[in-house]
């Protein structure tokens, strides 16, 4: 519990800087820094940190490209990525994430989507849709539905295929563009606390 509160205080200090925080698929600014901290439910002492940073290039309102560099401190692995984000009328979003792990020399493709209908939203993420060894190998599909109310956004759903289980997120908005997100995934038995900074 002491470790949890220490992490929370660090994140609160982080989002108080002169940056904007928003969700991943609708990045509003050019620069992005994201810090997810994950711990295992079964092994509370473990902690995984894999921050990444990127710069968005937007040639048109409906499309953007974001080169990303992520580093997993636990694995000591760098993972360059390219994110392609397309949208229709700022309500329907698709995000394609091409990821290359320099340590394992493995390539993977993940696809995410969001539909926003006023305060309601439906999301999906298909992790490892493609890997270096082929399609639909150790892939994971998550489908969630949620609702936004004032300073709180909640969503919940289920993950199928690899490591199936219940998934839920709770996002607390500190401002209109800044938040902390708490995530529980029963399929991987993990709890994640994350924030993002956009400049």
C-alpha cells in the first residue's frame, strides 16, 4: 500500500507540470509522453515501468502519424513504433500501432478503435493482430463500453483469445485534458496506474 501511494504522488506531481494529458487515440498536441506503471496482483512487490514518448505529424484533420520510442526498464528493451491514427468527424477513430522490439527483433501490429456518442463510448483493442511469426498468434482482443460523467470516466468489458478475462478502467479527470487512469485486467492479473503528458 505504501508503494501504491508513492506511485500516486509521483504521478500527481507529473501531471501538475505545464503539459496536457489526454487519452491515446485522440492525441490533441504534438509531443506526447506516457508513463504506465504495472504491478501483478499475485506478486504485489513487482513493478513494470515502460514509458514512451512521441511526436505527432498531422497532414490533415482526419489522419496523423506519431513516431514513438518506448523503453521497458525491466526488460532493458527499446521498442520504436509508428502510430497511424485516422478518424471520421472526430467521433470514429482507428489507431494502427506498428511495434518493433529491438531486443527480440520481433515485429507486431496492434489495432484499436473508438466510437464516441456524446457521453457514451465503445472501444476495442486487438493486440498482436499480426506478429513476425504470423497472424492471430498469441493475439488478444478486448472490447469495452463506457460512460463519462463530469470528472469520471468508467469503462468495462472483456478480453478474449489469449488470456481471457474481465477488464475495467477508471479515469479521474483533474482538468478537461488531464487525468489519471486506473486499470485492472483479470486476464493478466495486473493493475496499471498511468498518466500522459502532451505538450
